[in-house]
C-alpha cells in the first residue's frame, strides 16, 4: 500500500490526474473504474483539461462506474449517470458504447442484471485502474458496513448515515433512494490497481480505519489492505488521524530509489 499525503484537495486532484493520465497513455485501451461523489470532481477537471490541451486521448478506453441509485433514470439530475455525463463524459472522448454505468431503472431480476455487469467487466479484460472515494462510514462504492468482503455487483440497501449524507441533494428524504446497485468489494479487489482519494477532516476517521485499522466488513475500505497495488491519495486534513504519517513519507522517498513494487 502507498499512502500519499498532499497539502490540499487541489494537490490530491493533480496527483491523481497524473497517475490516471499516465496509465491511459501507457495503455490506451485501458479499462477504467470510475467513481462519483464530490471527491473525484477535481480529478475529472484535470483530466478534461489535459484532453482539451490535446495530451490525453480516451478514444480507445472503456469505463465501468461503481454504482447507481436504484429508482433514478439517467436523466434524473441526482443520478450518477447524469453526474458522470455532466462532469466528465460530455467533455472527453470515451466512446459512448464503451461507457458502463449500472442501470438504476431496473425493476426485478436484479441478480441476472448484476451478473451481466460482472460479465461485461470480465469480457472487457478486467478493470486496470479503479478510482474510489470513501464514505464517512468507510464505504467504497455503496458497500455499506457489513458488506461481504467477497461481494460482487448487487443490490444494496443504503445505511442511515449515507442517506443522511446525501439527502440534501434531494428535495426531501422521501425522494432519496434507499437502495443502490453497486460493484462489490470482491469486484473492486479484482482491479489491477486501485486509487482511493480522500479530502477533508470529515473523512479522517474513515481513512485511518481503512489504512491502519483491522480488516473488517464494518469498514469496507479496510479490505483494500488485501490488494497488492493500492494507493491512497489524501490531503493533510484527511490524514489527520493516521499515526504513521512519517513512515508513509519515508516510503514515498524510497520509491525514488526502489520501485514501488518492492516497497508496498
Ligand atoms: C457515495 C458514493 C461513493 C463516494 C461517497 C463519498 O456514497 N457511492 O462512491 O465515495 O459517496 O462521496 P464524496 O466524495 O462526495 O464525499
């Protein structure tokens, strides 16, 4: 695991963009796993800027989004489809037919739909680079506390905390979806590389539990400790509760001499 601590949100976004852009240039046919939420917005802005400047091409890329609210159509302003379209896809050149976002309008036969989503990821060759944010309760995607660490794409009931964190986006709590379709923790762990971004003091407790706490289904991000190539890019505020900050800086210094594979 690499823990990269940056001064602020802007630096987190720039560092993440540097890694994602490098991965796209190294493998133009890359399969990206993408996340919603406010955290990756800066990353998307940076990638859009690189694309506009002519130095980043997504024409051969494929993408799979982590999750979608159940009950929201792609045109609903709070749907993750709408978010991704507004904040990223309408401004870059990922081919439409290679953009995958779980369908929030499903009604019934969820298992076969979710199995199909997993199959599409496999058929595309698996996710090369998965971008994640983290919820205040340590969730990734919508893998709420107690999600099986082996879980796959499925229907998931949202926790009270997640509903409270997101209800202000909706006119009333009754309009806020209570379930979502999300990739599972097992799905995320199958990605070749994982990048988790976090910013702000409100994420400090979840980040500390994910990085330094025991692996537990109560904090789904802690399962990332089982992954061989995971990088946390977090700002000072999100790093606030970590106890080993000096060590993480030392490891990063050493990556200038040794390859990260030897040190993580
Ligand atoms: C939602 C999403 C997660 C995201 C989290 C944090 O629950 N399903 O993928 O990481 O929110 O969002 P934010 O980045 O806005 O804090």
